[in-house]
């Protein structure tokens, strides 16, 4: 994917969301167990302590994205997490996987019930213009858990004659609590001359750095609820 014109790397705060909220009508989750993100009752509290997002642009212009999400559970019992991504500005998303501590979660059909132990499984479904990814883990009270959510985005780059754009939200906004710290790394398939590269971000205050001519990194801390990057 040779860059003959300008390339813009832009992170925005309007394109995606993730959380630990029960979606009972859709997935028939038991009432007693919900998950990270928006807290459903005063007895339950969890927050996103660290979010690491690795965006690798492939030679065919697809993007392979790996999100590492570390949640800290302060009170209540949790066993389910979800992530939704809007589909309006992409062609499709596939190659979806969920991991925890190197263990791959098993994909299952969303129509299956959740009355038995579904720990270490995940499912996906589309509702409207949103792709949903939901996963189950062993009941957790206190402590922390770190998940990896992996997927490939097709048609996510904006390709123009005057220059191409990588325009993506890495830090999702659907949260009741802050994000302690976040790091976003963009990896290009080849070196790009600095004169042809523009780097910017919107939403949360972030620092950007050029690691090399094909790797850009953004960092932010104390990202407020409903604020993205």
C-alpha cells in the first residue's frame, strides 16, 4: 500500500463503545450477574483501569485491531462483558476473537441460553448498524480481569486522491466511570515520509509520539466518563 500522497492519522471520540452491562432481553442473562462498563445497580461498581489499543494497518488496507481491556471490580459480582462497534463507516468486521490470559474464549451461537456455566465463551450479533461482541467469564467479586478483544476491519480507511485517512475511535465512550490510562498504537505497513504524515486526535487530551516512520502512539490518562479518543 504505497503512500504517494498525504496520510492522516486521526483518533476521534465518536465511533465505538464497550462496557460490562447486562443485556437481559437480548441474551437472557440472569439478573444477579452483570458486567463491566455501565453499572446497573448501586451494589455493583467496576471501572476500566487500563485500555491498550493496537491498530495494525495491513497491506490490503484492512485494519487488525487488538483491544486489551483491564477492568477492576470494586463491589458486586460480575460475569459478562460486551463491546459494540458501529458499522456505518466500514464495509464489514470479521476474524473476531476474545482472549483472557492467553486463553481463547470459545465462540458460540447467540441463541443459546445462559442458564448454565458459559464461562470462557463469547458470541457476536448485529443489531441495526452495530456489531455486538459479548463474552462470559467466571463469576468475579473484587480484583481485576484483563480481556483481549481482536477483530479485523474491512473498509475502515478513508481513501482519497489527495490523501488517505485513518479515522477511528480507540477509546470508547459508553462508560459510567473514567479510564485510568490508555495507550493507542497505530502500525502502518510501510514507512511514510514525515512530510506526508499528519497526526491528530479529538476528544480526550492525549499526547502523540512518532516511534518510527511507520509507528505512531497516543497516550492519555484520567479519561472522563462519556469522553472518547
